[in-house]
């Protein structure tokens, strides 16, 4: 029984050590943990917006507003982390930005 408790304590210690090491690495990279977490969430949303940008050529005004809002959140989150972290996502980012700019232009022309 004591051997099982010892293993559990070692595993808990290892988890805390890994979390502390990760936080230290994030801070050494010059980022805040909150910014890094928002980048992770934005990265997931980038995938969704990328698929949406490819799939839908014409959006309703309501879909455009939602798309613009979500894209701006992504751009803000990506601006807070070093570009080296998201080099592999650059093509998706570029496609979302292109669709964002197109929607902005159409909405600006209609006003």
C-alpha cells in the first residue's frame, strides 16, 4: 500500500514539475501564460475560420460580422506571441486575413 502511495506522490510531483517547467519556458520566451493560452485557443479558432473561409464564398451580413469579430480575436492573440511559434500556421493565417480584408472591403464599399 505504501508503495502505491509513493508512486502516486512521485507522479504528482512530476506533473507539478512539468507544469512549472512549462511556465518557466513561456516566461523565458518573453510571453505571459495568459497570452500563450489565448494563442492556443486562437489556433483552434484559426482552423475553423480557415475551413469557413474556404467553404463559403458569399456570407450573409450576420456571418460576416461574426467572421470579422472572430478573426480580430485571432489576430490579437497571434500578435502577442513570437512568429516562430506559428510559422506552420502561416498559410491558414494568410487565408483568413485575405477573407477578412475582402469582407472589410465589401462592407466598406456598401457603406
